[in-house]
C-alpha cells in the first residue's frame, strides 16, 4: 500500500465511524441537523445567504456503506453555508490589475500560489464578487480538469476564483470545517464525482451535482475528535511516504542481475546449507499428496488431471539430493479468475486485473468496481485469501503479488496460486520462485495481439522443492539479503 492508499484507507474508516468510538453523551447527528437548519435559517433571514432549493431525499439504495446509528446521511449542501461559483463570463485579465484571478493551475501540492496568478481590475472583481468571494476557511473545489482536487483558503487576502471551480463556504457554529475538508478528500467523494461527472469534451461536474453529494454526518463533538485523530496520524503517513519514496528510488537503481543472481542461488540450493535432520523433499511430497487427497475427498478442491513425469532434459540445473523437481500443480492449488468482463459500477467490489499488480503489491487506486452478485459468482471458484499469490497471465505477464490485504475483491485474467496447507509449503518460497521465473514465463507465453499463459502451462511448470524447514531458512535469508543489496546498490 502506498502512502495515498494508506491515507484513503484511513479516511474511509473515519467517514464510516470506525476511527474513533461513538459517545452517547455527545448526542446525535439528528439533533445537530436541527441546529444547522436553525443557523442557516438565521443567515437567510439576515440576507447573508440565499435559501437553497429543496434536494431529493436520500434513498437506501444510494447509501454506499453503513454508518453508526448516531450519524445521519445528508447531502453536502445541507451542512455547508453556501456552495457557489462566479459568472461564467471570463473577466478581462490585466497584468496591472490588483486582484488575483485563481484557477487550479495556481494550486501547489498543499496550498494556493498567488505569485504567478492572472490579475483582474476592481470593476471586474466587484461584478464577480456579487455572486461569491472566497474567504479564509473556505474550500475551493475544481469542477473541470482536476475535479475535486480541493484547496483550503488559508489567507485573508482579496481574490476571485475562476468559474472552473466552486467555492464551498462553511457554517461557523454547527460544523467542523476541517471534517468537511477531510470528507471531500475521501474515496466517497471520488465515487460521487464519478457518479455525477458530465463526460463531454472537457469532463466536469455541475454545481447542482456537487450540492447533491452524499455526506456522512456525525455529531459535532465526534467531528472534532475525528479531525484530531486524522491530524495525529498524518505525521505518521508523511513519514511512511518519505520512507517509501526513498525505497523506490533505491529500487530503481537496484541491478536486476544482482537480484536474479541471489534468487538463482536460492532456488539452486546454494544460499543456505542443507541439514540432514530436516528430512527430504520426497517425504514432504508424500505429506502434500495425502493432504490434497483429503481435500479432494472433502470437495474443498478439485482433483488435478494427471501430470507427465519430469524428464532429465527438462531440468535446467542440478539441485541438492534432499530436494525434488516437481510440477507446480503438485504442491499448490493452481486456479485463475474470470476472463469475462462484468458490468462496471461507480462503487462495489474491486475487480483486480494485471494493471493493479505492481512491485509486489496490490494497487487499488485505479481499480474498477463490479456488483456483489458478479463478484460472488467469480469467487465461487477463485476466492482470494491472505497468503495466496496472484500472477498476471494475460498482457503484462508476471508481477507476482503475495496477498496480505484482507479487503474483499475478485480477479480477472490473473492466475491464482493457493496453498494446500501452511504446514506443508512456505508460500513466500513459491513467490520468490515466481519472481525469478516470470522472465522465462513471459518468453514462453503464446498469443498474437495479446500474449497469455494458460493454466495448463502454469500447472506443468517445474520448480525445485526443498524440505519445508529449508524453505523457511531460504525465505528468511532472502528477506535479510535483498534489502542489503538494495542499500548497497544505492551507494556509489
């Protein structure tokens, strides 16, 4: 998980009411809504804001996840003071003008840069300011281009924002503006944008649609506690991000041939010494066959088709006497995901494909979603569990990933390697073999426009198997040496 994935995951937990506990004495969001309505009614009466048009009720089908009983699902316009934009007629920019005219191109990674912004004169400003002007604490929400990449106004200076953005103004007494800011950065709002985006020449989201965005509302005191916890965690996320960036820079300089040599030594039985007391792979294979037979009898796995004997010509190198050459399907359960394309939805169950396998990790940032029903149908034969290995079998073949993410998802065009029993095979050893073998597997892939590897090829692929205790020692040694090699490679 990269830093942004981690942040998204934490934000998701926050807006689901799972980051901090609920406290009965803090009241309910229903009570808070009464205060919000009263504050907005007062502002309307004082002619500081205009009365909003009624928005449709939120149906159960719209709600993307469950929230605590003390919370309420509302629409964004309900909990903000006002959401507005300027006249869509562009003002006359003037280098000598005194008022900055800000658009998303003036956004830095964390703030707004006024130094190179276009300028407009006071007349244009006064005309545009009749509709809305940004104030300190407001949120600028781009409606075109980088939709939803928000920036908070942290200055009291006078400026105007392009119509390509809307300005989200905050209530002063009834809402925590920082909580709203965090929700707008969450995966929920990304899904809301996807739901409402107008896919024209330049994709955009209308002002009315932004007002319709779903918003999970906790009691005010809980909002404050969520914000405090998120701000506390942010420093840890930043440290994680810096460490990961440094590691990726090292990995880019890491020589592939050094890694390959280390893996080659490991699977040839040259990385750690053999120990007679650890038994033989032949004994281990007998246990694996007995376990597979039991699982077949209990109908937990399907019976494998007979595999051809391994000939001496197939063996690419010599291995220790206590090891055995086997076909992959003899020691693990080899399956694959769907090869069909179910309908996609804005939210639902993630469908993992080859583009979501990267550097030994699962990437959920650009994932597509399918319905729970379609996911359940796929997972009847290819449910992924912690410790399983995924391997792209079509297109960009390879990129093995050992799964350590317990969220629900399903797979398409990906081979799935499942352990028969954790007591009989170290899946990290299999993972390292696949990392080493992926180049060879790419070479034997078939197909025209898009190369692919069939399950038959995977099941018949031969690998060297040591006794289980030696597998553990090989994995431990690789996990010790690979980072050291990366560090060495990063130095002159």
